[in-house]
């Protein structure tokens, strides 16, 4: 059996850290993505736009001081020399509507 490492999120958005977290923030989930090809503006070109759904639990139940997710992220993947993948993740839109 061969295991494939997940994509390391280098951030600065979506929960990524300089040391490389392998996921998005806890209590958030990618809800859809679109590839941005050569015809998109430079900051988005050759990357994905990812919508992120967040938690529906209030602060009192999760201990999280702010809403997580409910945003659109720009994700630019890169293959590393060792064959693994990393991604630079930046916020495009934030604080989109939160369900109540």
C-alpha cells in the first residue's frame, strides 16, 4: 500500500502556518472550488478559488472567539522537491453571510 501525504497549507489564510498545517481551520470545510486558468487576473491565475463553509456553533459551545470559514480563499498549489504538495492560501473575500 502506498500512502499519499495531504497538501500542506502554508497559509497565511485558512488555518495555514509557516510550519505547514495539513488542513483548514477546525470547524470549517471546503464547499466548492473553481480552477482559475490563464485568462484570470495575475493574483488568481493558475490557482483555485475555494469557498469555505464554517461552523454553526456559537462561541459558548466551541470556545472559538470568532467565526471560522464563510469565506473565499485563493489556493496556489506547488509540487515540492520531495514529491509532496504544498499550497499558498490567501483570503479573497471574508465574512460572507453566516447562517443564523
